[in-house]
C-alpha cells in the first residue's frame, strides 16, 4: 500500500484517514490521488484527466427538522429541489452554511464525502452517476478518490433516483 493509500501522507490528514477507514470497513476499493488545488470544477477535471460530470459532488442538505442528508450530484448537474423534496417527502430543504456542513459531517466544503462522515446521514445519489468510475471528495483538500459509482452506492445503501437537472 502506498503512503497515500494508507492515509499517512502529508500533514496527518484526519479527514482523509476517516475516509479511508470507512471505505475499508465497507469493503470499498478506492484509489486516492494527491492533486493540486483547482479554481473550478472544470480545472479540477482537467487536472484529474476526466470530464466534469465524472466528479461527483457530495452535497450536505439540511432538512427543516435540523437533520441532514447527502446528495451525490455529478459535477455537470445541479440538485433539482422539487425532485429531491418529493423523493425525501418534505417541503423544505436547503444547503447549510459551510460551518454547519462542517459540524454535520466533520468535513470542510470541497472535501465532503459520506465516507467517514462524523454522522452517517442518509445518502441520495443521482441516477446519472451509475455505471461508471467517478471521483469524489476524500476528506482532505488536495486529494481526490476514484471509485466505482455502483460499488459506492451499494456500500452506502444510497437511494438512487433522478434528483438533478442540467446546469
């Protein structure tokens, strides 16, 4: 196992270690890569040598009752609030401020992933992620993880549905 795959790279990386430990506990194969910072989704995709749609954003969504869920959204799409509200069975959902998302997951924006979250919130994955290899946040800035989307969805017990629309 490489230094990066073991979670022992630069700076200790507590979030990255949580991510890797949870993936391992679920039997999920992930390939962790170190990458330079990117100013945009398109730039991140170019750095990783993939299409923007192959980067899957893990968005933290707040329910009216104060609980949260994760929405896995391809980079070239956005949440369709009406579709997600209908699926979840609520009339109000929102994206919380960065500090609230950090408190809910233990991850900073740009690193968020359901894997290793400090609370195991329900996961809803857009159907467009299925059937391919994707890149997701790895719990620490400067890292991305590649994973089989179908294996990720299965490992997380995610609900798969049409929850997005084009940007």
